C-alpha cells in the first residue's frame, strides 16, 4: 500500500492534484490511497474566501508532459461533459473598451464599467480556446466525487508543524510496516499565513461579460476575472517553472517531495493558485511525472490490478 499525501496552500490545486492521481492510476494499480490536507488557515482571520467567476485560455496546457490525460481526458471528458462542474467552453473571445461615460458608479468596480469581454460559447468542448468556471463549483464537485470513492481521505491540520502527527498516525495504523508514504509538500517557499487580503484586488479587476450565443441551459455570469489579463496587470511571471527535490526518511518508509515555483510570487501563491485551474493542472503534471519516476526507480511498490 502506498499513501500519497497532498499538502498545498490552495484547496483547488490540492483537489486537482488528487483527482489527477486517482484517475490516472485507478486502472493500473489498486494499492493506492490519497490524503488531501485541506488548508483553511488563511480564512480564519481574513476574508480571503471570496472567489469570483474566472476565465482562462487553454493555450498554457500545450507543453504538459501528461497533456493527453490532463487535457484530453480530465478537462474535456470529465469536467466539460459533466454539467455539475459548471464549466463553459468558449471558441471566441475579445476584450473591448466601452464608450467613455460621464458618470461612473463609485460603488462598483471601475474596470467592469470601462471594459467588456465578448465571448462565443463553443458547441464542442474540444474546439474551445478558453473556459469560464467558478472555482467553488469545481471544488465542491471534485470533493464530493473523491469522497465517494473510498480511496481519498480529506483531513486538516493547524499549521505545517502538525504534519508529523499526521504521518505518525498513518504509520501506526499499519502494524506490519508495509505502508509507504509519499508526502507532496507544495509549500516549501510559501509563508504559512499571508497577512494580505486580496479580495479588493480581485474584485477591482473583474471585467463585464457579454455572450453572443448563450444557450438557455448555460449559466453566464455578468462579470469574470479574466486570468491572463489579471496576471499581466499584477506582473506575475508568465513562465514560472516548477522544481522539486526528494528526501527519504531514515527507515525508508516516507519519501518527502518538495515542489515549488522557480520564482516565488506572493500574488500567484495567494490568489492565482486558488482561482486558476491551470495552475493546479500544472502541478498535477509534475506530480504524475514524479510518481512515475518513483515507481520506475523502485522507491515505491504499487501492486498492479493484474496481480
């Protein structure tokens, strides 16, 4: 039995990583269990639970090593085919400046009154160039599905210092010492609790939206946070590569994998990670690569379904 523990500051990213591991290996191996350590610490003292409708383009996924699975299967076959996820594929998108108005409503964000994003809903998800979704809808569906499998466990801890208690509790439940744990720690370069409240930044960068071919069964919001433009305005690195390191415990029962971005950016860590699905899929891609590497190098032994 191999236990994978997912520890990420973003619950959205953690859920996407977990569902990627579960679906990718469920048909190949049977002795796998996944623990998702949910992070609610940042919401205890701030209002960072605000999440808007978001829009992303699909071009960032072209260089993924596991693109066939993550994009062709997970995104197109699972997310877009199940209406519960609430994802809307787009085949056309443009951003226009609205005519200058003499009066601006100062009780509302200024950007939605100055710009408008025009969209065309794609009839076929495979032909989409962009997506609209709500992070909470995606997270709720992922959590509900994974909890029903019996292979994914959700837990929470107060602070990173309590990770050792979680590891020990898993090890002690396996008396024959055959359990192997792989801890994926994606918080190596992140402060545990950020004092900043980015709700205003997110809200003020929302853009009004207009659909030219919306169907009655599709939910289109009045405004979205268009992630490519938001990342440009906040100077987030466009190509921020991931790097990782491996460390074995003294008894070889625990492998700790530290994964982080090459350049730390606080807005990317505190905002983008919690809203952008492709941020989570990027981490999913490198996580699948590492697991295959661990299997090939004999560091973990996962029983095949054929045995």
